[in-house]
C-alpha cells in the first residue's frame, strides 16, 4: 500500500527536473512594467476559417508578481473568442474558447523565469488542458460546448480586447516578455507539447507561425532578438580571452559608412544588421580601428535608419564588459527605444595598438545597424589613401599623355630599350595600377606585351620595351616574333 505515494514522489521529481526552463530565442517582445492600456502588439494575421480545435502556446516571463493577458482573439460578434487572460489583481489566469471558459487556475509562472504555456481545447467535447513547460498543470470540461472560433478576428498580444483591436483596460495588460506564440488547428498530445518545450525554436504553428507572423508593436513594447544558437546551444561569444581578440581581428567590419558623420542620401541603401552572425567583431574605417559611439546618435545616421549606440563606457581594462546598445527610433526624449545586449573587450593588435572587440548579435529588424567611428566617409570616387592619410582618388587621373622616350642603347649588354612613361596625379589610391601595352601599327603583340613588365604603380612609372622584339626571331625554322621594322610604335593605358 505504501507503493503509491512513493511513485507519486518519483514522478514529481522527474517532472520538476524536466519542467524548468529560462530560455527563449528568436523575436522577444518586452511589455513595460509601467502598465498602460497603450502597450500591446497586434499580429498581422487573422483566421481564414473557423477553428473547432486549437493548441496555442506562448513563451512568457514576468516578474510583475501578478498575471496579465498573454493573448486575445476578438471578432465583431464575440470579443472573447479565444484568450489567455490575466489581470493585475490576480496571480491566476483563465482561458476561453468561443463560449467555453475554463475558470481561473494557477500556472505557477510568476517567478521571473521563462515558461512555455500551452492551451488546448476542443469545442465538440468542451475538453481543455493547460500545460506549463511541457507538463499538464490543469484540465477540465467546459459546461458549454459546440460552436467554433470564428474567422476574421483580431489577434492581440499583451492585452484583452473589448472590441476587435481595441477597448483595452490598464489592469488587463501583461508586463514582462512574450515570445514563440504559435497556434495550431488541432489538439496536441502531451508528448508533442513536451517536445515543443524542449525545442521550441523549431516549432511553427499552422495557424500562427511566430517566426513569420508580422508584429505591429504599440506603445512602450520593445521587440528584440535573442540568438537561438546561443539560447539553445553553444554561444559563439563564449570563448577564451585570447580567442576573443584574435576572432574579432579576423572578423573586422571595414565600413566607413557606419560613421556617425554619415547621413545616407535618398538613393543609398540603408545598412541593416539583421543577418549578422552572432560573434566577436572589430570595426575599421580609414585604416584605423573605430569604436561604437558612447552617446546617442540621431536616426538616419551611420548609414542606416535606426542607429545603434553604446549605452555605457568602453572598459578601460581588458575584462569582458556587459553592455547594451540602444536603438534610436527618434521618439522624442527616448534615445533607447529598444536595446540589444553586447559584450565589449579591450584588445591589442600584433603591433600593440589597442582596439575594441564587440560581441554582436543580429538586430531584431531593419533598418538597424551598429554605428562605428565618427569621420566622414570618403566622397564618391575617392578611397582612403593610407600613404597620404586622407581620401584620394580611387582611379588616378592621367595628367599628360604617356611619353614614349627614344631608344637607349646599353653597350655592355647590347640591349636597346624604349621607355614608356606614364604621367599621372600620384595623389591616388596606393592600390592603383597601370597596365601598359605596346602597339605596332595599332596592333597588339601578345608576345611583346607578355614579356613587358607591367603593371605600373605609384613608385614605378616606366615600362621598358626590349628592342630585341623589333627584329625577326627565328627559332630553328619557327618564326617566334615578326619584325616590327617600319611600324609605328604606340601605347595604350588601362587604369584599374
Ligand atoms: C536562467 O536561470 C538562472 C538560474 O536558474 C538565472 O540565474 C538566470 O538569470 C536565468 N536567465 C534568464 C534569462 O531568465
Ligand atoms: C530541435 O530541432 C532541430 C531542428 O528541427 C533538430 O535538428 C534537433 O534535433 C531538435 N532537438 C531536439 C532535442 O529535439
Ligand atoms: C561558457 O561555456 C562553458 C563551456 O564551454 C560553460 O561551462 C559556461 O557556462 C559558459 N558560460 C556562459 C556565460 O554561458
Ligand atoms: C585568424 O586568422 C588567421 C589567418 O587566417 C588564422 O591563422 C587564425 O587561426 C584565425 N584566428 C581565429 C581565432 O579564428
Ligand atoms: C557607402 O555609401 C556609398 C553611398 O553614399 C556607397 O556608394 C558605398 O558603396 C558605401 N560603402 C560601403 C563600404 O558600403
Ligand atoms: C607624389 O608627388 C609628389 C610631388 O608631386 C612627391 O613629392 C611625392 O614623393 C610623390 N609620391 C609618390 C608616392 O610618388
């Protein structure tokens, strides 16, 4: 007879071991702790056909100490068509599907940790179940049954609707984080829900898919991105201090357009870091390491629409520092509409020059980009010239026509050379090169040009034509090159 309580204890232990989580990844919505009726998220979708069975799951985290409405779906006919309701005066929640209510129940989720909450309901039987972190918490059978959840309603996260898309009440707002809201048109089994809990980033509702559904954010709600690899696997930023500096140096982002001084023009593409792979990076502009600015940057700077700036100082020692970057959407008085956590570490390169390494995550949306540096990028057609320490012309300008000098005879080697001298403005990119070709009666001679050393660069402005090519060369009966006697030698130049 004593076997039964022992079994119960074992089961409970197993469940508490499994049913614990504080992870979530992908897009996360943060509902402010100062509750108002203006903070909510409307999903850009509706129902195209009615539902008689439903599974609705949501990841949530709150430290508000009271419940709040996680989601609601309202139609013109019934503003309580489907919801998971809570309010400021309670620690309990209630669900409703069409005309079948569950009454209030305790989910034990008000602990500041992430939890996966799932509701399943079937209108034909009135049966409903509530799961927390993959485990059944409570279930019941509604007294009223039948009917279905009607199409063409409005989906809202973080608020209860008293008319479709509106009539919100301050007390019914949710405060905390919401993510991974997926809806299916069937009732999942407990084991399917547990699987989802273990691996939620790979789950996609067939009615609402969190990954693709559009989210219209209202009021003080912030949308941010949590890297799934980090949340569910190895964190690419969790590496040793030596690796950090090396990795960041190898991942240098060279982009002078990220400068706080750069305001993109109407036809410029905005930089967007939503596809950045999480990891350690360094920024460079004008051949120097540059930093993320420590003061807010106005929108439409840094080559993007919503610039990200560092809210805090760069560390002065070499410890890895936790920081956040802020997105400035241009809301008056709010330079930090949403924030993304980053890590910052002071490093030194091989020459002993300090630089900062940043652990960066992809941005939650476009067009948001990390700012770096404060110098004007070079104007169009110019590039940074290291040797000159300023912007120089990308392609050199020929200042005079190339000069073909008269032949010079070297009596010791019996070599005759023609020199072609290219005259150009040397204030150009050090990488600029000239390719010189000799033409004979305006015809290119492959052999001659292959044998002629080119290209020219700013330190070498002449190219020599060996006069041996001017006569005929007969190699055991095969003519290797034709005589150029009597032809006009000219030259062309190609800039690159
Ligand atoms: C995850 O849980 C640990 C303790 O279990 C806690 O220290 C940490 O703050 C939690 N993290 C999040 C993001 O909730
Ligand atoms: C989670 O989902 C991914 C992608 O579908 C899969 O590769 C992985 O094996 C799953 N992990 C678990 C624990 O189910
Ligand atoms: C970093 O990774 C190690 C194992 O590689 C792990 O033990 C440690 O908890 C991780 N630290 C963080 C902050 O994730
Ligand atoms: C950085 O790049 C160098 C050269 O490609 C390579 O040898 C080194 O392993 C890389 N370091 C890291 C940490 O990836
Ligand atoms: C910087 O912006 C200019 C447009 O003003 C563009 O032509 C150029 O390609 C951009 N540079 C980089 C590195 O993206
Ligand atoms: C460029 O030209 C100036 C004078 O015109 C000269 O002093 C300088 O050495 C030249 N630089 C190179 C790299 O040739």
